[in-house]
């Protein structure tokens, strides 16, 4: 029933030189649930629409079960799609809406049993005789899903099916979708820009940015071993803290990471992960610290592999089971472009993504390009340039580090706190945004 979807160097150009999707290669295995993730405007819907046949492929090839499918009409692809803004026929009951694709395909047969079965699956039996106007948003979404699922497609494409719902309903339906697709074993591509959906849903996640695929991996690896600074920043809540740093490796002393106000000494002998840092001597890098990598404790309590820092508490977010402590360490936060907003529209005849003709130290706009992956780092000032009414000096004082603690830890804004950083969990990215630490081949296997 389920099928393999393969994209080979697939690109989509709407204008003459504006790539919405650029050389995406990706294989979705039969029965797999793949989440396509990325900020608004990065090309997710376009990829989905090309798979469905609703959009022409400009360059590259699409294969369905190994067969070249670029020109197969949508109807013959046996693909069901739930759209970003789902549309039910307002003058049809839920029953008629769900039965619509069945009637279209086979008008002579009684589809009632199949409609009932689909409704049971989605727990909407009671709603079958209501019209869309008499349903809540979540209920409408279920009916829309019922309509897509009723004819047992072999591929299920969902484009942000939960984006219009409130958080609670979203969580509930998310679990439902996971169960349903697992049960049906249907190959599914699920588009979202909500990274929280990734961890709970996907077998694998494909992260896109500016039309380009950044990483395809398990959600766990996307979190633990992000290929670049963009993926690191996009996946994980709270967002990873990214600090500008310089590698300091004098001949006569140990190596350290200079974070502006403070230095993180890397103990000798250097770990495998930190050895590659030596060639970055004197160069700007970005240090990434996840909130669980740092704890509030004095140097006397340091465990092996932990180094001391200090900071001033800016504010504390109590979240019931834990607290997030926002700390200012005096370092300069590195800001990754494109994380949330759509990119500015491209001037006609220009490629949308910026080119790296202004390479320089991290204080200025820096970008790099590697195997199709692009990482642009810019200082906070330029990221909100033109933001009239915001005092540029005020922006510099916000916290640069988020530390996760138990709810029992009592710290007040303004207090100076000692910090311990677990070096084994430290990320370092080079000037182009590529991950250097942990070493790209993965973490060393401690068992051997
Ligand atoms: N019909 C079109 N003509 C021209 N440009 C388009 C067209 N459709 C999409 N684009 C552009 O292509 C890019 C990718 O759009 P797409 O809809 O695939 O983004 P998305 O990742 O789904 O974003 P969102 O999360 O906001 O839905 C955007 O810059 C968009 O403006
Ligand atoms: Mg979209």
C-alpha cells in the first residue's frame, strides 16, 4: 500500500532567478513518517506540492516507487493532501465531505461503511451530520483529515494541519496523527514550522532553510548533532545559547575559548572533539550552549569535564517543574538569520539568498556556504536594523545564556552566579556555521 517517494536534485523556480527550492534530494521510505521543518517561506509547501503534482518541478526528478513521476497527473499519484488552510465544502455535511473523494472515484458504490470506519478512527462519529459551520476548528480539521484518509491513499501529505488550532488541541491531534499513520502504515510527509511537533512525530526530520535542505536525520540527532548553527538554533526549546568566541591557542599554554568577557579553558589532553579546534586558532567561532549544558554551582563543585564561568541573572522564568535562568555573561550573542520570519522579498532578477561577498569577522555580517548549506550569522544590531524606536544600546544588555535549573533553585535578577559548563556537551561552529565540536564524525564511542 505505502510507497517510496524519492526526490533527486529537485529545484523550483517561480521567477527567472528566484529559487523557492534548490536541489533537494530526499528519499522517504514506505510507511515512514518524515517531518519537513523550517521557518516560514523556506519552501516546505512547495516541496509538498511538487510531490503531489500540484506544482511543476523546474529541475530534478521525482520518483514514486522508483518510477519517474515528474509528469504523472496528480489524480494518478494516489496521494492525499491536507492543506495548510484546509477547506471543507461548506454546504456539505461531514459525511458528505468525507465521502466526496470516494464518490468522485466510484459514484456507483455505497461508501457509507468506509465513511463510518474513517469517522470511528477519528472519533467524529457524532459529527457526521453537521455542517462545517457547526464545527469547532479542531473538529473541522478532523473532518478534513477524514476526507483525505477515507480512500486509503498510499501517500499522505500534510501541510501544517494543526497550525490553526490552540496548543492543547494541537497536542491531542498530534498524538492522534502519529497513531493513525502508524496504524495505516502510510508513507507520510508532514510539514511544520513548529519544531516541538518534530520530536513527538517524526521518524526522521528534514530541516530546510531558504529552499535548501540542511540536515536529514532522526529528531534526536538533529538536536544532539546539528550539522550547522542554523539547525542547532532551530531545534530545541529553549533555543540554544550562541556566543561569539575566538579560539585562543598559544604555543606555551593550554587552549581556550575566549568569549569576550570570559575564557573557557579546555583541559589537556584535548578531547577528540576539541582537537579540531586548534586549526581555528585566532579565528572567530560560535560557541553553542544548550540550557542543560550549564548549571549554577561554584567552581568547588565542578565535576570532571566542567569548567567555571560566571554571570549576572537578568531574569528567571519559572515553569513549574523547572526554571529557566537568563544570564548575562558579558559575551556577545551570535544571531542566526532566517530563524523565524520570512525572508524579505527578492528584487526581481535576483536570487533571494544573500551571497557571501562580505566575509569577515563575526562582528560583521558573515556567511558561509558548504555543500548547499548556508549559515548566516549576524549581530543583533543588523538583524533588527531599521527597527525605529528600539534603542540600539539597549539591545546589547539582554541575556546571552539560558540555564535550566530545578524549580527549587532560588536566584534573583541582578545576582551574580557561578556557572559550570559541561565541555563534553559544548558545541562550536566555525565562521561558516559548520559544526566543529562535537567532531563531525559523531561522538567518540566510550564503550570501546
Ligand atoms: N506561486 C508563487 N509564485 C512566486 N513565489 C512563490 C509562489 N509560491 C511560493 N512562492 C515563494 O516561494 C517561497 C517558498 O514558499 P513556500 O510556500 O513553499 O514556503 P513555506 O516553507 O511553506 O512557508 P510557510 O511556513 O509560511 O507556509 C516563498 O519565498 C514564497 O514567497
Ligand atoms: Mg507553507
